[in-house]
C-alpha cells in the first residue's frame, strides 16, 4: 500500500506547495464553534480587555485550524511543532488573560508537571501517529495540549512571582530538552512525515531537525522571555518595598 495514503489526518492529506493556497478547512462544526465562542464571550465577558484577549485567541485558532496552515502541518512536522507552540505558548496565555478566574484547582506545581507530561506524550511517535490516524484522537491531542497549557499560564498569573518564574523556567527546560532530542536524533521518528516533506525540498530527518530547533530555540525562548518579564516585575516590586 502507498504509505502516503495511510496518513489522512484532520485537514486532509499532505499538500504539495502548489496545492497549499487552496487548502482551507471549512469544517462547518469547527466554524460554528468559533463563531459561537466569540459571540458568547463578547456577550458575557466582564471587561473590554477580556473581550480583546479572547478574540485575539480565536483569531489565532482560526489561522491554526482553518487556514491552509492546518494542511501544511500534515506535510511538515516542523509546521506541526509551530502549530503546537502557537497553541500552548500564545493561544493559552491569551486565554489565561481573558479568563478572570482567581484559582486553578490543583496548583501551579501540579499543572507544570501535567503540561510537560502532556507535551512529551503527544510528541512520542506512537501517540503522534495515532493522532494523525483518527480525528477523535487528533482533537484529544489538541484539547489536552491547550487546556493543560491554559492551566499552567493561569496558574503563573495567580502565583507569587518567584513561583511563576520557576514554573516558566521548568517549562523552558523541558521544552528545550525535547527540542534537543529531536534535533540530534540520527533517524526520522515520525512515520506520517516520511513522505510529505520531500515535496517541500526537505528530507524527513531535516524536517524533524528543523522542528527540534524551532522547539529548542524560539519555543523555549518564549518561556524564558516570560520568566524574565516576571523577574523584572519582581525586581521592581522588591525595590519599591525597600524604598518605602
């Protein structure tokens, strides 16, 4: 059997470059969910800021799941990594800013560990292949990544500054470690991307190494930047306490 025919993930089979622009995902249930979520939050959000953060998150989700970028993730593992990083390190903090809940059940330490375990689980080859073989497992992957990241970022916002910094640095380390493992692996690990990258001028191993570098440098860098921002806030706070 042609291996390219085995992997038909959500958003369809891997596109060639000349096919990508036409590969919009117009799944009516997904579009309806985005419209209802945006309209509902616009109605019930407490402040204009909450509305803006939520709509920004919805706009990015539309790009990730509706635009041709979703189809690109079927071809390139490096695009999939960008997709997962955008979901967990951009959409999740936007939603954390939009939701004004004061406490996440379980605490920050627990959710830091749960998010790390979830991220590593779905990047294990067997779990990843399952997600690209079945739409239900695919959405389980996306939702678990997003919700665990949302709990992490919401916990960081609610925690004392030192605890928030520690959680972000721990996430940075595990993200960088996984990225390094992918970068320095000598063999391609993800069967769904054994063929798709070839049309884009990449060998499967090159695509995987690019994915690892993306996760290792800009991916981990997002968490480092957030930790530095919290550290700067902590420094200003401590300085103001000394001078008063």
